């Protein structure tokens, strides 16, 4: 059995925990009024950089795994489920729908990987920069009259979504992660072999990272249920 690289699982798990906490704070803020932590440095860091770190880690992992097309189709299907549920919830709650969220973007990145991995490292680096720079510089400014460009980052005026991860710039961050994977994990082994990752917080974050997809799918309805229960009790 192939040994997993624990630090990548742990970093992914740390991101998932941060995302869940941020979503909980947002629900509390929407339900009970201004919530002080939503303006804090933790929320700001996760909301601005969490997605970038997640796609960097995902890019590293794609160089270590197998069957990217199969995995990409599974992730994309899960994204479709999230979109369907979000459109249903939009009718009864304040939740904005998900048109092209993190799972959609990650699924497409995985499907593109069999082609992109054939690029030499220098070409992959140039392509990553070419995707990241306009995506970051013109975020929210690339407006069109229809929804056809949402996946790329071209959005209609007044566009809102509870989860939006366009290919510009996140495909670029995915490719940057893939470059890191090629450079740092040539042997496909952990960089920290002497750490006892099976104990304490390391083990916890690793376990969360291994189950990141089901946790992502389930955390929103669970949090909404908890917050609605609190609202009924208060």
C-alpha cells in the first residue's frame, strides 16, 4: 500500500477546518446580526488566501496521484450536486447559488491535467503566470451581459454567488502547485519523515484532509441545521 504524504493531508485538513469556521461565522452573522470575528484577521486570511493555498496543494497532489480524469469527473459531479442544492436553497434562504465553485474549478483542472502535464516546466510556469496575473488584476472587473463566462471569471453586472472560483486565476495556482510538486516531491515521499504524524493534532488534520470532499459536501447543511436550531432556542 502506497504511503500517503502526511503534510499535504494535514495542510488540506487545516484549510477545510478554516473554511468550516468561516462559513459558521458567516451563518451566525446572517442569522444573529453583526458577528465581530467576521472582521477579524483569521476570517480575512482564510477568505482571501485559503482558496489559493488549497489549489496550490491540489496542484502538488495531482503530480503524485493517478487517474486524474476519473477523479476530476467525480469532483465535477459533486460540484453539480452542490449547485443543484444551492439553487433549491436560494428559494427559501438568503444563500446565493453556486454557479462555478471550488469543486467545479478543481474538477476542470483535474480533467485538463493529462494534457497540461505534457508541457515542459518553463512553459507550465509561463502559462500559470499568464492565467494568474489577469485573473488577480481584473477580479470582478471582467463583466459581460450573460453567464457564459462565469467559469473563466467573466461575470454579469451585479453577479453574486456563495462560492465562486473561476479558472482565472485558480487554474494558474493549480499549475503553480503542480510545478512545486514536480520540484519538491520527485521521490513522491514526505519531506518530513521524522515527524510522528499519527499522533495529536497532526493525526487530526491528516484525517480531515483525507476526508475533505465528503466534509465539504456535508458541512453546509449541518452548520445550517445547527444555526437554525440555535435560532429556535434563543
